[in-house]
C-alpha cells in the first residue's frame, strides 16, 4: 500500500520504492505487498536484526543494521503465505562495489573481504599500487555482511537476474 501522506505526496515519495529488498524467499514484490498484513512477526523473529519496518510498515532488509544469515525465521514466523519453500532460491541478490571504493581510489582497505564469510570478495595485488577488489558473483549469496563495514559505503546489494 502506498503512503499518500501530504509530506510524501509533495516530496514525490508516494510510490513504492523499487530498490527495496524484501526478506529472503519472499514472493514477488506485488504479491508480497498485497498479502502482507504488516504484523511485524517476521521482524521480531529475525535473529540478526537485518529486517526492519520499512515504508508503509512493510518488512524490508537494511544491511546497514546487520547481515542476513538465511535462518528462515522470518518465513516461519509469518502467518501469511508470503514465502517460497526452502528448496526455492533465497533470492537473486549480489553485492556490487561502486567506483568510490577506497581500494579502487588507491587507499588500502579490505573491510569487505574481512567480513565476507563465503568468501566472494578477494583482492588482486597490483604492481606499484593497492590491491583491487574482485567480486565473484557466483559465490556471493547477497547476505550483506560486507555492506556495513565498508567505510566508504561503496557496497550495495542489488538484484542480479542472472545469479542462480
């Protein structure tokens, strides 16, 4: 449901944001929003606190808070049928490293690699320079562990349509 308050209407924020990440195993965004009762049970069940009450009270992922451990507590706690079974892929999210990454700008930093448990982020040494980040999108599960530790806020988790 869209929030059509006067403030949001005048600021142009009355429509649904398309970059919102719903919990893993969520059904398609339109189905999720239509059937979600905003009961907050999934948010309360989240073991890491990565799920927050977002726009309109709908649950969404905030990787600045934590990472997702794919525990499925959100799906188990939900009284509605908003989630795919566990056999279905959790989601098609992967990390993306922006151009303002410190290492890409010549400053030694490996915060993302240090927090990546998979590991999907490695650093390639450069002759006479700072090692450069390499993201293996096939290994990245989109957990978001690399987002909050990044001092430049250069990592975002986004949808990858070709990610399995």
